[in-house]
C-alpha cells in the first residue's frame, strides 16, 4: 500500500485548519501567534486514519499571501490536494494563486472541498458552486470532485473520507531505488532527545542508525530515532511524513531549507538548468538577468534568470532557463520549483530541474538546447545517453544512474542490456561507458600515443605508467585499467609494460640498422654475461637511440644499467624451467654452472626472472614462480 501525503490549499479563513481538525482531531495551528492571529503562519502537520485503516499524512499549509513560501515548502511529496473554498465567499485571489502554484508544481490530483455549507442558504451555495466550476474550467481541477462539508456540524465529512480513501487506493507505490532525501521543513529540540527535524521523505528509505549528510554544510549526522505519524519505527519509506531524531548535531546547525541525504555525493550548486512555464497574466514575461525568488524544496533563494535559445519567455509561454543563484542549493533532476517576482512578490512561473549542476552556457548554443530537450522529453535510453555523455566522469555506475533517473532497477537493467547489445553503451567492471564518451577517450589516448611516437620514433611505445599518469586527471586508477583493456581490443597494443598504437612500427634507416646489427652481434658474442649499456654506446654513434628502441624486443634491460640479448635470456629461462622440473629447485651456483657465467652475471639474470615472476626465491634457492 502506497504512502500518502495530503495537502490543503485555499484562501485565508476558508476553514482549512478547522476541516483538518474535524477529520483528524488534531489541531495544526500550534503556536501562540497562530492562535492569536487566527491564521496559519507555518506548516501544520497531522495524520488521518481512513476507514480501511490506512494512515495518511496531512500538511496544512498557510493561506495568507505573506506566507506563500511556507505554503510551497509543504508541497514536495504531496499526492492529493484538498482545495478548500468557503461556501459564502467562493474563489478568492489567494485561491487562484494557490491553484497556479499547485499546477506549476505538477500536481494534478485534487478534491474541491466546499466548507461552511450549513452557514449559507441553498441558492447562494449553488451560485458559488457554479462560479467555481466556471473559474476552474481551464485548469486541472475542471473535472475534480466537489464535496460539500461543514466541519462544525459534520456535514460531508464521511463522504470526504470515502473520496480520500478511493484516491489513496489508486496511488502507485513509490520506487525505493534512490538515495533517501529529506527537505527539512521544521527543526526543534526535544528535552532528553536533542535535535529533531521533520519533512516528507523522498527517493528512498532511511533506517535507524543510518549516517546522513546535511547540505549545504556537509556535516555528518546519525539517525537516532524515527517517527512516522507519532509512532516509533525502525525505518521510514519514500512518501512518508517523517520525524528524525539526530545525533552529533546541534539544533542551531540545521535550518529549514537544508537537505538531509544518505548520499554523500549530492552536489551543492550555484546554477540550475530548468524548463519553465510562465503564467499567462505575468507582466512582461521573464527576460535576461531578471531577479526572482526561487522556491524549491523547503528553501527560498534569490536568483537571476538567463533565457536559453530565446531573448525572453513571454506570458503563457514555455522555455528553458539557466538560473544563477545567490546561494547554493542541493537538489536533483526532476525536482519541481516556483519562481516569484522579487518585488512585488507574485508567482510568475514554475517548472522542473533538468540539470542540477550545469556549467555556464552560451545562450543560443544548439548543443545545449538539444541536451535540455532530451532531458525534458527523452525516452529512458535517451536520458541515459545524455546523462552519461554530459557528466564530468566518463564511467557511470548503475547506482548513479538509478539515483539520477529515479527509476527502479528492474526498469533500468533491460534498457542498459539493450543499449549494450546495440553498442551504444559499454559495460565494464567499473561501470557503464557511453559509446560517444568512449570515442572521446579513444581520441585522447590516440593523441597522447601519436605525440609519443612522433617524439620517440625508435621506441616501441610509451611506458604504461607514463600513460596512466597522463590519464589520471580524467579517470580513477581502476577506470584507467578498464580503459586500457578496451583500447587493446581496438587501437593499441602492449608489450613489456609499454603501449603503442596498433599501426605503429619501429622503422630503422640504414645507419640505424647497421647499429642494431652491431649491438645484437656484440650481445650474442657475450652470451650469458650481461653488458653495461654504456659499453655498447661506443660501438656506433646511433647506438644510444637504437638500444632504447630494442628494449623489450631483441634486447632485455635486466637493470637500468645492464642488458642481455633477448634470445640468450629466453635460453636461460628454458634452462631454469627444465632444471627445476627435474630437481625441484635451483641455486645460484647451479645456474652459474649451467651457463658457465660469473656469480654476478647469474645473479643479474635470476633477479630479473624473480621480478618477472618466472622464478621465486626461497631462502638461498629458487623455484618456479606462480
């Protein structure tokens, strides 16, 4: 059964708080100021037990114009809204703004609750109902059920409960695959327990004992206790109104608008790429660098607007914006928000976050607009591709995709499998790699190795460690290993811990070829006795660069100083393997006798074999390596 949160909306004094008390028995006006003034200033919370014993949360939001930001703060996670209208007054200006806000936030499920019906005569009531239907004809509330109620006499309360229950049974359960997130809407201290915060849990579950990270401060805290509807529970599920008792953090270190998440990788950002809908009656629309109030989650921050692809977004129009914020926020893609004018404060637009951590854009760049359109309208595979191609890190773990997309693993996995089969993504041990991202890495690797080949024409390739160091600014160590494995299938070859492009071959001119033959002849004549490389440099003026080119090919560098002919080393390996196979082990003296070489020469060769794991030294003898 899905977790349901119901919100109320409507003009001041139209009876929202009284209605909730009649439904639940809970008084949501709790502060002395609220009781004195007779209006809801802050968010009020209650819960309701339906006839089928399902318990749902209720958020009673303020109706007065001055408290609109508090009203918006209560809406994240809302499943159903009760639009409360006084039977004697009908729709008022504040009612209209609430409807605009709710519509802009993407809420489509409403019940219209006509209150105080027993205080008016039937003719006036019918006129008010007719006017309500006329004014809501072009809104998502056009077909909403209207229930006549009176909280004082009890009229319609039973019918309203039945309507709420019928709706709750149709709400699908939320996916539990993301990283749990809670927008803090209240903070207080309970004697003997410490800091407590409340909010509607989004995206995933939270359990007692879990570590949470507070944004934007980055402080770490721990969940000491959880309450849902005033009952202690071991875990809270997405969609539930939740109270968290937190350890290791003071009340003054948290404020409403902060975000708590189990993820330590939620990004604070100064910018947001968004899609907005501008209200039809907004004077002048939204232009470049307008100062606005952004209401998102439970926060209000000031921002500047940068229209993308157009000079301005007119009344009643949709468009893309980049919001440049005056304070950092921690939000996610698909979060909804409201924009209000700086002064006078009026709701002007609302929409959805498409990119929660973008870079600054040129306003009319085609690639940016195409990316935003993909984020807005794209199918799941298009969203995956767009995210993977445009994020900073090329490799993407499945967990990151689940958090970004907000879908269940069962929905994501078949799409990734199909994309991999079509070579649109590559699955590796460290995550998925979009084909376009891989091609960029191929180009980068090709450029690095091409420059190396051009500078060192007689070397087989770049030392592997040097290549890894060049890629460390882009990839983590395990990602570099995964990339090299992919590159070896397509564009590079590896030998002796060196990387080269597959089509690269060392080519000697006639002078270098002559030097090569001299070096190899000298080493062959020396047999199992390694030679210092400086001694070979005297053979020919081209010997220095030629010897470097032969390293790992026909010449083995036993150390940075001593070299041996590759064929001789191969013969030495065969001698050792045959001897150990017959005798079980070999000493330094045994090898010296077999090769008729000096103790020093034998030690150099055997120690190199140890390094290559051909042999393994045990005390004063050797066995074959693993």
